[in-house]
């Protein structure tokens, strides 16, 4: 992939991550937790969500090491205090679900613009944004801690299964999630993108 394409990918991933994290904070605020707002994170300003390692250094190092064939990065997670929630288990699940749903919303809105060719000159670029957000949604739905999917599944499972899931070693969870992400998710993401844009 050319350098210019990777820069475009970088921008899309970062802004999609910011909307993702903002959605977590907004739902937490609606459910009674003002932590994100009090820490200045309930904003779409990129500067509030940049993580020096995950947003800047790591993505570019991975791009350089992989000769621009792999990209991975993330925004700074939005904090929340479960003790401010009326129903900790249910509300934590809803907060976690908000992030992936925000990416799905982006994909659906832009995908419909592609499907009906509202801006035909932008179809290729918009399709790429749809793909990134679908992949991002699927990755965050994986049921491995610390991905959002682990908190969503924990909200459904009975105790003590939910506790065991959330207490899973993060290194193990991330390792399994990355393997699934690079070997399985591309196929699932392409299938969903075709459904959305009608390709």
C-alpha cells in the first residue's frame, strides 16, 4: 500500500476511534457517570483522545516495520466509574456496546451514500471508511478482555462466569483478538460491507 493511502487509513482509524471513545463517555454520562465529562473527554476534539503510544508512535512503527502492509492503533480509552451507575452490570454492558454501535452507525450512514451513489466521485473513499468502521466494530465485539466484547458478554453471563471473563489476562486476550482480527475478521468485514453498500 502506498504511503498516501496509509496516511488516509491512519486519519480514518483515528477519527473513528475518537467517535468510538466519545460514544462510551456519552452513554456513561447519560447513565449517571460524569467521569468522562469531568476529565474533559466528552468531546470530539482529537487532542483529548490522543494516546502518545497507541495513537502516534505504535501505528507508525508498525507501518515502517511491516513496509506499510499492517496498521494498528487506538485512541486513549474513555474512563468511567461503575460506582456511579444504578445497575453496574447492565450499564457497564451498555457503555461498552456504545462504542461498536457508533462504528456501525458510521458504516451504515456512509454505506447508504455509496449504495445510492449520492456522491459518486467519493464512492471509493467512502467504501474504504465503511470497511474500516465495520472492521473496527467487529474487532471491539470480540469477547476477549480488554475489548468491549468482553464487557458486553460479561453483562449477559451469570456470576461468576462474568468475573472470570473480565479477569482474563489482558495479554492473552489481546493476543487471541489480534489473531482472530488478522485471520477471520477481514472476511467477515468484507461480507458486511457488501451487504451495506450493495456491491
